[in-house]
C-alpha cells in the first residue's frame, strides 16, 4: 500500500510538471505565431 | 562558463535544453533500477518482514524533502542579493516537488510506523520538525499564488524560505542534540562517499540507487519547471495574461 501511494504521488508530480510544460510551450508557440 | 552566466534566461534555456534528454534518461534508469531492485530483489528483514521495503521510498523522499528546501533557501538568498529571476523561479518550482516528497515521507513513515512502533505518529523531534517543514512548503506555495506582482512574491517567499530552512536543518540534525525519540538515527552518512550506519548491506546498495534516482528526478523536474516558468513569463509579456 505504501509503495502504491508513493508511486502514485510520484506519477502525479511528474504528470503535473510535464503537462504544464507542454501546455505553456503550446500557448507560447501560438502566441509567437500570432505575433508574427 | 562562469556559474552566474546561467542567470541569463536565454543561456539557461540553451544549456538546460541540451542537458535534459540525458538527465531524463539517467533519471528513468536510476529510479526504476533502484525501486525494482529494492522491491523485488532484496530479502525480507528478519524482524520487519517485507515492510522494510518501504525504506526505498521513505528514505529517498525524506532526503529530497529536506534538500529541496535547502535548495530553495540558496535560490532565495541569490534572489535577495543578486536579483536573478532564474534563481527565484527555480526556488518557486522546487516547492511542489519538496512538498510531494515530504508528504510521501510522512505517509510512508506512518504506514511503516504502525506495525513497527505500534503507532502511526509520535511527537518526536524528527517527525515534528518534518511536519512543520511540510507546513512551510504549503505556506510558501500559497504565498506565491497569493501575490500578483512576481517580484514582490519572490521577495516575501524568499524570506519565508530562509526562515523555514531552520526546520529543514532541524529535521536532519535534531537527533544529535535532542533526545533520540522514536525515529531511528541516521541510516546513511555522507562523508567520504556514502557510508551505512544502521542498515544491512543487502538493503544499502538499492537504497543508494533509489536516493540517486530521486535526486536526479528532483534536478530534472526543477529544470523542466524553471523552463516552463521562463516561457510563461514570456507569454505574459506577449499576451498580458496569467498562466
């Protein structure tokens, strides 16, 4: 149970950082494309 | 290249972009090896049985929980003294990682403590200072979110990081100058290379590998997060909107 909780927490943490990174990159690319 | 040149966001983005693929690969290999080795290929303990395998999550998570705050302390000092934005952003980004690691350490410690000590929790020096550290992480993240102006937020959270670092240090060293309490003393000391203190050799190597994996994960996520924050700031400049 402890292992499962720990691995889930790590997965959520990594998922949060990766998904936010992808979202901001996409938004910046769109914004820079619109600007030009 | 001097260290301070990475305070330039463009240089930081260039360097971190080149380093990240290697870091990600190394992190995955090290972390997976350590956890799989520890969980599947180590013997059960004579007294603790299979419960001892929580150590491969609990100890590395606690290690990162303390060191993440110390990194935030250093980043905050650099912001207050030299006003490098990259440093403040790195500290901001490290906080949720440290919070998660502290939570993992507290939760796995409680789950481990019940069969071993007969209780989920005691108010001993190490556990109490760790809980306070967890609350400081929460406060730090909340303070960043509460203040609209980024530079003011960085100033105030830097002060909080410096004050809270006392508890990070206490968590690590409390057992040396208070009564021992229920929590065991140091498992691993790092002087000339890591040395095992209170742990059998069979568990020590996968533990070190797990700790290395968690450390690499921390560095990787801080780099990813800082790059995201730099891009978000650029986006705010272009569009004048919050992310």
